[in-house]
C-alpha cells in the first residue's frame, strides 16, 4: 500500500495581497483565493483521495472545503496542530513595520 500526501497552501487573502503577516489571525479568503482553491480542486480531482485535513483557520478551512467538494471526500478534518504559529504583536504588520517596531 502506498500513501500519497499532497500539501496545499491556502488561497490568497487580502492580507497576503497587502504583504501583512497573518499568523493566527483568522483572515478569510478573498475572491482570488476562492478561485485559486477551485483551480487546485479541479487539478486534484483527477486523482483519488481518501481524506482532507486542514487548519481550523478560515483561510485554510475554506480552501480545504472547496477542494473536498470537488474530490468528493466529505468535510475536511480540522487539526489545530496545522495552524500557523502565532506571531503576537507582529501579526497584521508588513515586513518594514515589523523591522521598525522590533
């Protein structure tokens, strides 16, 4: 038996577009991010998948849900261990702001 794992990064959010550090802030997908998830789902639907797991953060959970619908594996299992780490006061700041502040 062979186990195949495919890691998929969440689709774009407004914070990604603005270059802001998200960390554990629960920033949702934007329109482009939903479209990216649908494109990925169409690609992955060509193969057989047994399960999908996701971070519970909205951007990851929604990406996984869009993919799960297309590959027909049921709702994604949510694992806290997959959450992005917390960056504390750095969350919501761009690189320049973080360099100046910290």
